[in-house]
């Protein structure tokens, strides 16, 4: 009986030690951290947009089709969403083109962006489903499934 109480006490202590942040991260169970525990979560754009409050303030990594244009800086899950003007299926992109001079080469291509997701920022005229801010990395995406 004493052993059972010790085990029960152990599990109760573990439950109290788990922080709210750790419990929130458990919701993001299908995500992966591609470069270790300090890298951003790689999450599909449609998954982010399906549950924006879950990802609010999360350091994310997204792969998508980038469009940089006048009042239209956004990343979409695919090129067809961009061409069909499905703004709500994209994320507004706050990109500093001085910090990322390669952004012009990335325009109209599939890219990888590391950023922080803001569920409350919907970009120009509130057209997008959210925004990627504080971008820390921008690079072209080389799909391993495509032959070079």
C-alpha cells in the first residue's frame, strides 16, 4: 500500500510540475522541430490557419509559395492558392528586405520562412489569416521530391 501511495504522489507531483507552456506545446503534437529543440516548429500553413490561437506567438517554420508585391507580401500553402486570390489561405509576411536582400530572388518561388506567428495581425486590409513576424530566416525551398 505504501508503494502505491508513493507512486501516486510521484505522478501528482509531475502533473503540478508541468508548466502551462509545456501543456500548450503538447497540442502541437504533429509538428516537428527540424533542427533540434531550439529550432522553430515546421507546421503546414493550413494547420496554422485552422487553429490560429494555438499557434499565437509560436516560433514557426513554414514552407510555401512566396509573393512579394505592393500591399501583397504573403506566403501561401501553394501557388494555386496565390493565383486564385485566396488571401485567407495565406499568411501576411512582415519582411525586412534590407535584412534579407535575397528576398527578391525568393519572390514567386517556394520558400522556407522561420518566423513568429501573430494570429491578430491580418495584414493589409485584414485580408490574410494571420501574419509571420520577426522573420529570422528566409531561403528557397528545394523539394527533395523534385528532380533538379
